[in-house]
C-alpha cells in the first residue's frame, strides 16, 4: 500500500509580497559629534574660538560617515553653531543630523524608504517582515506604512506564516 502526500506551500501560493526593512539599512559608519568639546569651560560657545576651529579643522575625517550632532553639556549653544557644523560636514559626510544615534538611524531608514517606488506595490498584499538581524527603528515601520497605505490592497506585519493585519483597503 502506497501513501502519497502532496504538501502545498500555502504561503508561497498566497501572493503575498514580503518587504524586509533590513534591506534598507545603510552600511556607513555612525558617529556622534558632541559640540561640548567646543565649549569654553564647558559652559558656552565663544564665537571667535569656534570660528577658528571651523577654519582649522580637517573636515575630510567625516568622509562617508553618518553623523549625529549633539550637545551633552547643559550649555548655551546658539542655533547657528549647529548649522555651521552641518555646513562643513555635509560636503564629506553621507548624512548629518541633529540628535541622537537613534534619531540618526531613524532618519537613515526614512530617507532610504522614501526612494521606494511605491507604485510597484499597487494593489498588492504586503507583509512587512517583523524579525531582523539588525534593529530596525519603529520610525521605519511607521514610514513604510504611511508610504504604502495609499496604494496597496493590504499591509500585514510579521512573517508570512503568522501575520498581524495592519491595513486593508475597503473596495
């Protein structure tokens, strides 16, 4: 007596498109630039000293880096100082933002996701992969949901075999 079993991969046959946000991770080095190192006695920024630093600093050390500018000191730092730093770093750096490394990571993902051709997902059922080998910021999940909602048939979160429904277009 012969038993023949046919296994059907229901996930593969479902027509789901899996989107792995991990694929949008920027490989470049992340660094924090703490403006506290430019403060006079750790309290305030002196314009003359800061402008001299701006002129003499080798900005090429930031080539291809992703930079988060912060001030960890409780100090008086004028807005223009952050702007001046960004203007000197940006010609060399991949990305320059004001904020923490977490904010930088979120910004890198949001910028990468903004380049997606969302129309390629038109009327599709999309699963946003939930498990990753790297930490994908929540901001990336929010961004991809915002981008895809106007065009997709549905959005789910997780793995194709076990998803959480997020959005379903009402036709």
